[in-house]
């Protein structure tokens, strides 16, 4: 595997964060323009003298409405993104059921984190815990005030000190490499689009279910609303697909880099390999119903699926194969 230095990885993640920040508004604006174009195509047509329906798209009108909608879309998405971006810590806690871990509750974990932070010269992050008897861990946050390492209670109970140090070292490396900032940016983007899409689909469902029960005029208006909502749902689905593509921008190499950093910090690659093997046998946090948040985990539970499900989850997974990660660590 080609060598990548720590600063190189940090610079790469910073560039990717900026690209995502630029790409997402472009995707949203592109979908708004397509929505207006399709609306014009479906509503501005007419029948000629022979009874043939002619679609007449008025591009000038489409561009006019787009320019009027542009500041509202940019402003609305910008405010939404800012709120979600800076409230990411509470969002991740709610999604995973994490809570702060007090030093007096588990001084062992605190001592391991402090020693590793002193070794690499970084500020100590917050420590959270999820009450889950299974094993998993993840890092999150966008700056020093929000950087957090989260572990499950099962992880702290079933791993020995060296294995736990390897896992925590892995998560601290994610923070040092700015991986968490890149991932949080991706999570916010996908969350915005999926929320809009769910609202449009719910409105479409309610209109089809409850609309059209009154007069013929109401039926006609209801039919127009359904057409608008169907077009909106299609545009949202396209936008959601493009936001999922951004997951490919999050290189799987970051996990190998974090494994190498964790092995270096704990001084025992075999301990981290052993920890990964234990975690892969009983990964926790399956109840997290947020696929975007699940990509933070040291091992994604769905990446262990077999058959067709495993094939497709592997294609779109942000994590490399766990067995391959273990083999590389054992070769150190």
C-alpha cells in the first residue's frame, strides 16, 4: 500500500471537506432547476389542430423562476446546514444513545485516553459511552470543543488494556487526521436531502390517500398537486443518489491510516488486530437507525453481512474488509 503521511492525509481531508461544501449547494440548485424544467414540460404543453399534445418548455420562464428561487434555496440550505453542522454532537448522541462517561465511573478508560493523548501531543477529547453489551467505538466532532471518543460498555469490559488502547488510538487518529470533520459534513448533507425527500413523499402519500374525495374541481386540483409532488419526489431521489456518491469521496484508506495510527500509539499492532477480531464477532450499535451515522463506527455491523446483501453493502461501504485490516496489522 502506498505510504501516506499524516499531514498528507489531513490536507486531503481538508480539501475533500471544501469540495463537499461546494458540491452540495450545486446539487441542490441543479435539482431545483430540473424541478422547474419538468414542471414547465408537464404544464406548458398544448394540443395542436390534429389533437397531438406538444410539449413546449419555456426556458426563459424556467430560468426566471430559478433566479428568483436561488437566494431562498441557498439561504435556507445554508441556515439548515449551519444549525446541523454545529449541533452535530447532540445529533450523534441521540442517534447512538451515547452519554458522557464520568472519570469516577471508569478511571481505566480515562487513564488510557490521557496516556495516548500525551503520547501524540493532542488535547484530550470528550469521552462518551453507550450502554450496549456488544462491542464498538467511534470518534466524532468538528473541532476541539466537540471532538469525542465513544465506546460501548461491552468494549470496555471485554477488551484488555492493550486492545482497548489500540481501539482508542484508532479513534484518536481519526480526530488527528480530520476524518471526523469530513464525515460529519457528509452526514449533514445526506441528512438534509433525505429529510426533504421524506417530507415530499409523505405529502404525496397523504394527497393520494385523502385527496380527491370531494368535488370534481378538488379532484382536478388534487391531480395537479400529485403531479407536482411526483416530480419533486423524483428530483429528491436524484439528489439523494448524488449525495450517496459523495461517500465514495470518503476514501477507505482513512481506516487503514487510523489502524496504523492506533497501532503506533498503543505500540502493539497485534493488540489492535485482536480487538478488531473480537469486535467483528459481536459488533454493537445495530439499533442505530442512521446509516450516515453508522459510517463513524470502527466496524460497520452491515459490512459483516453475507451473500447479496453483503455484496451491495460492501460496494457502498466506507469501511474496508475487516479481515484485510487484521491481516495488514498482523504483518507490522
